[in-house]
């Protein structure tokens, strides 16, 4: 394990500090002590050649972790299988995104990691995904070559989770399920607006709001902005 400090001010001194080494694998979470120098050698107990190794287990330490391509591949498998808890799934993604923005990780590595989140069902993890997807969308939406492929990728990534939570509140919804539904509807405004079923649902709810503007059930407030965006992107509501 090695450390490197990165500062916005390039004249700042490169410093080291003690880092708690909390590592998780399929065998559990392991406290490997403190790393007090620039490099440190540790032995991590793993169950086999494909076992994942997640540094900063629980995301308790304010740092970013860059993994080797092989360790990233194993972590992607663990993300897909939901072998990591939600905080660590989100942490792996946010670390990779921050490293790409800082120029320390190829964007292709982030794209491969993102693909492992198909079928993700946790609201906390999707909050992280929404931030990353939104940031990348701002970067790629004006690129005539990459934008169509990116929108197709994003639509595929969100499709199963968006379908599972739907648009309507249910009697057994918990707080996190309601948050997840709002996240998925916002993401459909980015990536699903050209899908006929999404456009039809958005137009239906927009029409209900126009017909009954004082009825909060027609279009809940946290759905209004994404619904307006979907309808506007299609040129407005259909002719009466």
C-alpha cells in the first residue's frame, strides 16, 4: 500500500499522515493497524483468487483509494453480487469518479465499474450513482459521437431498478424506497425520456396536474421537475 497527497494548490507540500487500515474481504472486516509512512506492507486474508479486497471499509477515513486493474475487477464482481454493504459499494464508485476527475484513473475503468451496478436496489448507493451519472452526463451530452452511446448505456443501467420501484407510492413503502423512487424518476428524465413508456407516463401525469393543479396526488412535488423535463424534451404534451 502506498500513499500520495493531491492538492488543488500545486505548491502545497506533499505530506504523509497516519491512516487506519480497515480492510474488508469476504472473510470479514480486518483492522490491520496504522499506516504511518508513505508505503506499508500488509497481509490480507482472502478466501480465494477472486476474493475482493476493499480498503477503507465502511468509508470512515477521508481518503480515496486507487486499486490495481485486477482488484478493480474483483470489486466489480462484489458490487454486482452485492457482497459489499451499500456504503462500500457507493465508496468504491465515488473513489473511482474522484480519481478520474483528478486524472489518476482512466475513464474506461470507471465505465466498467458503473456497469456492475445494473440491478442495484439500495437508495444510498443510487444517490452516489445519480451524482456520478449526472456529472458524466454534463460532460458527454454535447459530444455528438459519444452522447448517443452514453444515453443508451445510462438507460440500460437504470431500467430494471426504475421498473421495480415504479411511479406510484405503495402502502408498504419505507422512507428509503420513496427516496429511491424519486431518484429513479429524476434519472429517467436524463436517460429514459426517449422510451415510449416513460414519455407516456410523464405525459399522463402532466395532464393530471393540468386538470387538477390543486391535487398533490396528481403529481407529487418531487416528481414535477423531472416530469416537466421529459414532457418538454418531447415538444410538450400531445395535441388535445
